């Protein structure tokens, strides 16, 4: 039965599956499908083709080349996982009318929501994964083409698990998925998944808080976000799929984002990512290139250690510290302040190209 809320197109969906397996393939479900209320998608898939230098003989790790919109979803999820209580406060304080409207429509109890976030435990970050990203992007495109919001595809029939394995994520212990086919922006989608507005649960939120549970689950280490922009009937303008996974070998990852903090808010925003940097982590056997959205991922040994992350290329050579707990992911960002070009000669600005020169400074923080 499809509820009026689903038919109205405001709810996201969440689904999870865990493997109890003795060998290769996993079977069995964990949790149930639940109807949510938020996100949509953004940018289409872009090829991973960046050029830079790396340590001799060290292979490049491919993690799906998240776009700026996809990276922003990842950053918002990881911020929420790192400090759930603070995220609850942020969500309650939102003034964007597009997001406040469903708060009002569903009579969301913001005090209850904040209390629930305060009860969540902090968790390590999720690392983008190439196969999960392929699966997520493909499903967002499918929802747009078929004017629907659903987990299971038709013609031919495909479950989320089928799609993730077909994309190459075959050696897993746990999988999960959030979808939202009618998001208005990344921030709108994130709020919808986290608050989990709508449904018949207490406080104007989904009964099982399924989308929030997926984002804040300790069962997941990796994620693929697929954002697509478009409108087809009542679907759009942004569609988003979040595919979550836990690798069977419990691999740990260093991850983060390289960006210029153009607006000075200390957080990654659209248009700030730095693509094409080489990222090396001490003790790791692979390196990576920062993606179109500025994100990076490198598999690291599971042993607890403080490692050095080096960002090189584009006339810079920066290092950051990465504290990796035993068996966990860890995050290190390269956040640079940006100073606009400064004219340093008294030439006419209009004819600057011929008679003057300018200087641009990048201050590392």
C-alpha cells in the first residue's frame, strides 16, 4: 500500500541487509524497508581522468570520483557521524524555508529530534567506494527515467544487492541503501534523511528512523552516493541514492577532502574542492588522486597509528596528520584559506594585462 505521503513525493526510502555467511555470498536481511522523507540527486557520472605525479611504483586507488554534490553529501554524513549531538542542534536551527516547510508540514518535534541525536554515539567516517558509487548513480538515473522512487528495479528485476554486486561490490558483510527522488538540494536531502520526517512515527518522524539509522550505523565503512539532476513528472529536481557497505575483510581507509575555504566557514561547500592532487599516506601501499569534488580515499593498515598524509601537485606540498584507530577509518582534510589576487602596481586595472601585474597568495591552515 502506498501512503498519501509517499504519493506526494516527500519521503525517502531506506533498506539494509546483513550477511550471515560461511563463504562467499551473504544471505539474510537486517532491518526492514522504511519510507523516509528527503533527498534527491545532482550531478551525473563523470569519468575519472586526472593527471598528476605519485610515488614510483605505487598503484592509484580508485574510489569513484565523487562530484561536488556527492562529496557534500559525504561530508555532511561524516560530520553527523563524528558529532551527532551537534548535528541535531544544526538541523533544529535551520532557517531555509524549503527545509522548514516539511518540519511544519509533518509537525516535527525538534526537541525530540535533538534528544535522539544526543543519544547517538560518535562514529568513524565513511569512505567513498567506486563500485558503490557506480551502483548509486545508476539507480538514481533509473528512478529519473522511470518516474519513480523505489529500491527494487523492474524490467529487469533488480534488488539493491543485485545492483551493488553487479557493480563489483561482491565481497561484503553488510549492505544498506537510502533513496530520495524528490530532493531540492543537497542540504534538503541530508536534512530529510537525518531528521527522517513524515510517516506515522512519534514526533512527526519515521517510526524506525531508518535513513538516520543507516547513516549512523557502525556496520558500514564505505558509501557510494549517486546524485542526478532532472525532472520527470513529479520526480526531481534532484535524485539521490546512498549505497552503504562493509567490506568482508574489514579493510580500514584514510579519507577526507581537499578544499579552499572560500566563504571562511571552516567546512566544505560546493565549488571549493581541489581536484588533481596526489595523496600519499605513510605506511599505505596505494595512493590516490583527489576527485572532481576534492575527496580522497586510501586503504590503510588496520593497526592503530598516527600516519602522515601528503598532498602534492598544483604547486603545493602539504602534510596533515591522520590518527587511525585499530580497525577503523580516519579522516584528514586539507583546508586552505584563499586570498583573492592583489594588485601591486599602480597600473590602470582595465589594462592590467599589459601594464600591471597581480599576486595571489594561498594561506595553508
